[in-house]
C-alpha cells in the first residue's frame, strides 16, 4: 500500500523561495511572534492560521486570488467568516495577483497587482497555505506499473487499487479530500479489501469536514451548486442561530444550520453548519446520512435543552411543517388565534 501522503504546496512566485516562507508544518517552529504576517491563500489552511495569528496579536494581511475567502465553501457561510475576519482587523487583499517577493534589510516585501495597479506590503514573515502536493517522487512507481500525476497523486479505482491491482493506495496520496479522518477511513478499506476479501469502496464513504476558524464551518455531502450541476432539485431548510436559545445565551448568534434534501422528500443530500462547535454538530447529520435517515427521523430525536445542536431538530421541524395539508394549517392558524 502506498501511503506517502502530501507536503505543503507553494505557488511559483518570483523571489518567494529566496525570501523564505513558513507553511502549516513549519510555522509551529516559531519561537517569537512576528509583528507583521502575510498569509498567502484564503482556503481552509490559510484562514485558520490567519485568524489564529491575528488573535495572538499579529498584524495579518491575507492574500487570496479569488474575490472571497473560502470561495469553494457555501457562500453564506464564507460571508459570515469574512465579516468576522474584518472585525478582527485582518487585512484582506482579494482578487489580486501576487507578482513577486523581495527581501530588504531583514524584511520581506510582497508586490501585488490589483485592477492594473501595483502595490507592495512589508512584513516580517510569510505563511503559505495554498494546499498540498503529493509525495510521489523517488518511489520508482514506473517500474511496477503504477500511474501517477505530479498534481493529483496516485490514480486508484473505487476499491483503492492502483493500475497495478496488487498495489493499493490510501490517504492524501490518492484522494481528492485530504483530511486525516479520510485517510483513516480509506486505510480501513484497504485492510478489509486487500487482507480479508472485502468489497468496500471509497464512493460509499460519507465524508464530513470542518474549517477550524471562529466560528467553525462544517460541511457534509452536496452543496446546492453540486445538486444543480447534477440536475437534482432540492429543498433547503435553514435555522439561524439567532433563533436558537442556547446560541443566544452563549452570545454566539452568528451562524446557521442549513440542510439540503431531495425536492419533495426528506432525503438529506448535504448540510452546512456555521457555529462555534460546528465540527461537533455535523456528526449528527453525517450519521443520519450514513444510516439513510431523513429529516423526519431527526425531528423525532429529543435534544437536551438548551443546546446549539437543537438547531438541527428545528430544521427538521421546519421540514415537517411543509408536510401539513392546507386544511391542517388552517386548523393550527385558528387554534393559535384562539390561544392569543
């Protein structure tokens, strides 16, 4: 089994290598807080570390080539985090091209171009967080008939076999979603299939993930855009945290639970949660998806009160309300009016 993982990737910016930079692996070797830190990359790694260093007291400038941080994430979720960054005092340089880096008198100057104008910022350290590169070099894979790509890693089928069926791969070296928990799940597939005659497949996995910022953004399954691309009609149910008692009491009202179901059914296709502990909360929805339980089942789960996870039940209750017939809705309206 090939499980050589990945290493931090870095963009081909002139002068970057000569000036020196940190990655999410080397940043923890710092022994002093940099006064000014540039972060290149507005994806999960860049955002997590940018916010962490800002809250440690660094002046942080975040560079991102897209027009919004976390641009692959749910847009409502990404907007909440971007506004949090602005409040924290992180300077965002978006939709601009980083041209070059120069080292001057022990400082580092990053030159960038925005809408035809070139500017520069001076920092003490540069942190690069633009993804991962597969560790395929030096493995002599050609000699055993294993196909690979310098960017995508080792090619595998659904059972994680390489082009040499006697050789498997697992983890970051062959996966689109490069998470520790996904590597663990695929290693288990290889063990079962290669050693015990199993028929497990990676396509059967339901993979959640979380960006560990404040608030956290957790996701599982499809985004709404994914469903649209596949021609799947969806109904979307959202519960803002400012309508959840525990979130109000905690002063953590910025966020939501959003669930997509196949239109006209309660089958959960995907969900996004923005909350202080979204990474914990997403597991309930992941379990429902793995167990093929719909929103109706979640509406029947009694949650302790008050908790922020109660928002998941409230989303399910919102789905149940759509199942009421016009006659039953009128009865409830009359009853509520009478109660008032």
